[in-house]
């Protein structure tokens, strides 16, 4: 039962509960019109303590497409937060007005704290470099819709695997399904943290390899998940110059990939995917953004418990 | 073994890992006690090889949570009329509230006023705790 629950960590829900959300999302994709009044009379509060246009728009679009309404702030200076109000007091007050709240905050654990004092469901829309669970739901729905399954996949994760929270969450989430294999593509100094290797991959006996160059492994992949590497993350300039092209996806590399591989990216992209790739049928990152909205629609409905009205 | 008079009414904290006795002694403020106390270091132990023991000739309030964090293997014996009336085996507490503060500067606890600092046990073998809010990892000794 998801009604009344919070979503703070990508692993808060069981795979069974996630399936419920994805099934509803697929119904919405199939016949969106049927859900246009599903949240009529319901109010979503968007509490964005730092700017994030993309995530906020995705949540707002989701609620509006369900016939609900939205209130909120998009940066703390325009709210009572500027007067020094605590997170606890803010969420307690908002709970009086809204039916569900979405929070983004630069401090880690802020949505968790809010959920402890809230009488309405709280969704974590990103807390610093900590968690961003609806990005994981987005990634999973994209995989479900485009690959048709969560099992028996070879998943390549490319870029900054050390600091990229979306990558860590996706590895954890996909490790819950059977027979997946990971190819982790990054410079040595930006490999996945030890705890992901030891506590997730090794613990569950999941097959994985760590390589430095994308072009060497792209042909094996069912999914390629690209992330950006910031230049300052490289150990030294020499390493950057030696490897930088390995982490830029262009058509030369895409041509070596399977015909049905899908290319994903949490967006925004900077220069890690060449614009020429956008036209290739394997480029799925803009579809992924759309799935992000659909999965948020399904999530809002499930947490509000309004499915039966649709 | 060094002979320390037996206790009439009081507490014996036994099976302390050698070297940790002094921490417990100080934590309990026994260096300032005006009743009989003894810290025995490096006593022979069949289980541990060497162990520390703290003897207190007084019934004082003990925070088992904190003692469990310092050393989860210790045994507390309550003595009344020279007889052990209660034996308490400590374990690592599942949750630790407001004993230390999270050191992660990115954690919400660094900005929110009057917040409870909560750590939950993730691995009792390794004594690993995590901050409830930001998941920063701590060992039981740090806590």
C-alpha cells in the first residue's frame, strides 16, 4: 500500500511496489486522457530550496496533467525560509494547506527530516549530493518501457561513477533484478565507491567489469547510461587529455553498438553526447525525460491513493 | 592477580577490552568520585586474554547505551550485600540519539535548530552506524 507513504530513498519501495507504480505509469502513457481529472481538487506543494527547473517542471507538469493544482516556491529567498523558518515548521504549515509535498534542498537529509514532521506524503526531489529517488524511478520506467524487462541486461555506466548519485542508485536498483551485468566505464580515479563494489555488487555476486574506454565495450551493451565528467574531477591534466574523448559519445562509437542498445542520460547534457547522436534511434534521453513526468504522475496518484477515481 | 577488596553494595563492570577501562572510568566521572572506586587494567582473562575491570562501591545511574557503544562486550554486575543480584550483558544499541553530532557539513543537522541527532546501527559486527538524515558512516568508537 503506497497511499500516505513518503519517498525519500530510491530503495524505500519494494520491487513489488515499484511494479505497481510502473504499471500505472504504463496505463497513463497508453491513455493519458483517462487520467486528466485523477487529482482534481488535490494540491501539490513544491518546496524548492535551490533552483532546479527541470525537476520542478516535471513535477508541476505531472500534477497539472492529472487535473491537480500546484503551490510552492522555487528558491528560498522568496519564502518564509528567508526569515529563518525551520524545515520542521515549514512542512508542518504546508501540511495544513497541501495534500502532497515535493522537496529539493541543498542539505542532505532535509526531506527525511521533513517527512518525520509531515502529515502529508513527502517526495525527495534531490537533497544535495545524497539521493534523488524520482530520477531512479525515471530510469527504471525508461528501461521497462524501452527494453521490456529489468533482467538479463548488460548495463554500461559511463563517466563520473564516483560522485554521480544517479549511477549509484541505478546500480542498487538494477541489482535487485536477476542476471544483470554491469560494465563500469570511467577513469581510475572516478570509479564507483568501494561500498557500491563491496556492499552491492560483490555481496550479491553480480558480474561486473571496470574499464577505462567506452569504445572498447560499447558493442556488448544493452543500455548505455552516460553521465558528465567535470574536467576538475580528473587527477591531472595529462589524464584528462588522454581520456577525455573516451567519455564523449559520438556517432563513431554509436556505430559500434548493438542496433537495439538504448542511450540514457539524466540531463542536462553538456558535451558528453555529441548533438549528432540525438538523431539516432538509440538516443533515448529526451524520451527518458518524458517517462520522468509519467512516472511522477503515477507516483503522485499512488501516494495520494487516488487511482480508484480514474 | 592484584587483590581488590570485594564490594558490598555497588557495581562491577567486567570484561572490558583492555585499554578501554580508562575511557569508561572517565566517562562515568569516577576520577572525581568520593566513594571507593577501582580501575583494574590488564587483568588476566580466559575469554579475552587481558581485560579491564571497573569496581564501584556505590549504586550509580549507568547509561547502557553509551557503555554499549564504548564496548558492547562488557558485563555489568550489580552487587547487593556482597551478592551479584543482576548481570547485564550489553550490546550495541540499535539507535543512538543525541550522544554525538553528525560531522558532515552537508547534513541537514548542520542548519536545522533543535534537531535530534540520530544514528542507526547498520552492521553490528563492524559496529557501523549511519546518520539517519545523511547516511554518513561512523564506527561505534567515533560515536
